[in-house]
């Protein structure tokens, strides 16, 4: 019972709550060479906001699998048994722990997403983006070293 409550708490903590933003993050990951559809989003938090709330900066962490060139799941399913399985068996999937920021302007509907391999790069961009904005708990934790 306790493990169920812990799992439920973790799922609640990792829940994005904004389907459009989650879709935009996954699309960005796919464009930048990851499997965005299967990426595990974590700690999606509002980090900074500009009054009256139109401009918002979110932070997130994600575990994403690196897309392999020439690996199309639809093509592999179409070929069936004829596909070369030896090449796929020897390949070990590569996962990256990524740190990201989303800047969303709700007046114009613009969303800007950046993903980094290190938290330090994210902190630098956050310092630039959050200048003049109200930093919330999620943002203050990024500025501390």
C-alpha cells in the first residue's frame, strides 16, 4: 500500500498538466534527434512569470532515447522477418538525461524550447530569460549553486 502511494505521488509530481506544452516538448525532442514520443518528462515546473502572467518560463528534466539514423519503426514492421535483426541486437539504446527550459508567451502563442545536456547550461539561459521576471520556487533552485 505504501509503495502504491509513493508511485502515485511520483506520478503526480511528474505530471505536466499542460498537454500542448508536453506535445511541444516531445516534438522538439523528436526534431533534435531523440525519440520524443517515449521520453520520460520529470519535474515540469513553473520557474518564472512576468505579470500579469502572459510570459512564463518552465523548467523540466527528461530522459530521452537517442534516435538511431536509419531506424524507422514503421519500416521495421513492414519488412517483418526480412529485416536484419543482427544489427539491432548488437546496438544498445543510448539514453540521455536532459535539462530543459520552455518560454511561453500566451499573448502571441509563441513557445520557445531549449534542451541541454548539463544543468549549468540551463542555469545560464534561465538567468537570461528570467531577468525582470518573478522567480518562483522552481526557478530559485536553479540559480543556487
